C-alpha cells in the first residue's frame, strides 16, 4: 500500500513516454498527412487552396435532396438502434438489384453494407491475407491499400501503370510479381489518382491472370458512375463466375462522403463462399455501419439519378480545363483523365529535387495544396503530383495560372 502510494507521488514528467506499436511506422496516408503543413501555412496568414481531398461536397456539390430525405425519414422512423452487421436488408436488396441490372448477377445475401469503401477494403483484405502474404496493387496507388496491407503484416507488390500508355496496367510487370504467396489482385478502375478507365481487353486480361494464378480480385469500383463518358460497366459483368469482390459507396457518385456508407458485393461463384462467411464474422465484431444512412442506399440506387449527368458534365469541363492549363506549362505533362476528379501531372524535375520538395514549396509559396506522387507510391524523382479538380472553373483557372508561375520560378531557381 505504502509503496503504491509513494509511486503515485512520482512527478508526471518522470514517467516514460508510452510507446506505440511498430506497425504504425508503416502506416501513412499522405492525402491527409500533408494537411499538417497546410495548417502551418495558414497560421502564417496565407489562404490555403485545398486540392488534396476528393470530396465533392467540400467544393459546393450538394448531396441529392432525396437521399437526405431518406436519412431524415429513417431517423424519424426510429432506425436509431444498431443495424444488422451485414446491413439493413432494404439496402442489401437495392445493391443486389442494382448489380444484377448492370450485368453482375448477385443475391442480397452476398452483399455487405460497410462504413464506406474504406471499411470494405479493410474487411476484404483482413479476410483474405495472412501475415507474409502478398497483394498486387497498382502504382500509383490509392494509399489506403498500402496502409491496410502494412497493418496486416502482408506485402504490397506494386504493378506499374504506365503514363505513356494512358496509365494502363503493365501486364507483363504484373505477372512478373506473382509468387506462391500472392493472394489478391487489387484493380482500381476507374482509377484514383490517374483518372484512367481500362478498356475491355485489359480488364479481360486482369481476370485471366487472376484465374491463372488463383487470385481473388478486389475491384474498387467507387468511381464507376463518374466516368466522364458515362458509367463504366462493373468488372464482374465480363464474367459472372470470376473471383471478384466489388467495392463501392455513396461517397463519390452520390455526393455523400461524410455519411461513410458503402457496400461490398461478393461474386456469385461458390468458391468465394468462405470469404463471404469470414467477412460476415469480421463484420459481426464491429457491430454495424451507421444505420440511418443505409436507408439512403435505396434512394440512391432506385431513385432519381439525374444529378449524375450534371456531375459528369461538370467533371468533363474541369478535366478539359485541367489538361489545357497543365499541359501548357513547360516541362509538365499530364495524361487526360477520363473519370473522377483527379489528374496526375508530372514535372521534369531538376536533378536532386523530389516531388515532395516541389509540392511543399508550392504550398509554402502559393498556398496551393496538392499531394506528391510518392504519397501514391511513385518514385520521388518522377516529379508526379495529384490535383483534385473539383473547384469551380474560375478558381481552377486561377490556381493553374499560379501553379504555372510558381513552376517557372522553381525551375529557374534550381
Ligand atoms: C479508389 C478509392 N477507393 C476507396 C476510397 C474510399 O472511399 P469511401 O469514402 O467510400 O470510403 C477512395 C476515396 O477517395 C478512393 O479514391
């Protein structure tokens, strides 16, 4: 007793710092991590122009009113308790119907409602990948994949996508990375951060490779409705029997990223049954994704979708403007994005400079916040950075003019 009492008197400053798990050192998410530096810039009094996060609502796009009404109604109708772990049946039915209508036939028991695509990524990789297993991930990559793989103690194997081929996957490179420990092929199509949309022969080849090596495809299809020329078919429509688990959400096409509501659809072939059972077990342990928002899934997939045409045409205009302005900058090149709201330009950097150096200097001098390509797994000397082109055309024009002036100055100084 007395000893314990003495220990409690120990001055707080003498207590050792609590250590954190090693896995955190492998976990980073540049898209948000870079905001710390933006806050420093703001503290100096410079306005920061945030071009780092793919959130349409932050740029003035509005969630469709009938989705908001569906959530309001659910709240008022008393759907405020825990939802079933796999999601409310109305939402699961709506997703199954939507996929079936679009050509990937599934039943509602193969649908899970998740806390955004992000939770789908975590659930599917946790269910499939043991420590030491390997996952094929495109590079540049959406960084959550790398972060989750690191957390699981698995290995990310990056297959190249090639800016000289419109950011198409390099299939030979992909094949060369496959080992007996490879379990999963991640396909992000349409792609963040490149805005690429893969043609049918590439998609077909990805399925064939997965079949040849016994891999499961995690198809991240969160941008399939916001391809600029109209919705992209789901990967599973090419082969309903392929080992595909498709992920999507309300975040992008349905303009409600803050609701954290998404879904995962497990292809109907019975060889995926164990994976479905495993994911349901994992889902049970986290109780459920937010209940009231799940009611908006029905409204989104079965109600009025006219906002999609408007959104796509706004994106098409901004993509055109982005290419026009960025391609006019000497030493800069950019593949035209064909989907979503991202472009990945690259700057021919002076020797010894990195993408992070360019992006941080751009931020500190102009307040423009982009994300460096190495945050997406690109080589730092490749000079890539990602822009989010959701701001108004006027704001974008000013921003691109400022990027042009800064770049000229940055290259001259080097
Ligand atoms: C390719 C990709 N997958 C998943 C996500 C996460 O989306 P959600 O908001 O549905 O979790 C994003 C978000 O930017 C993304 O770009």
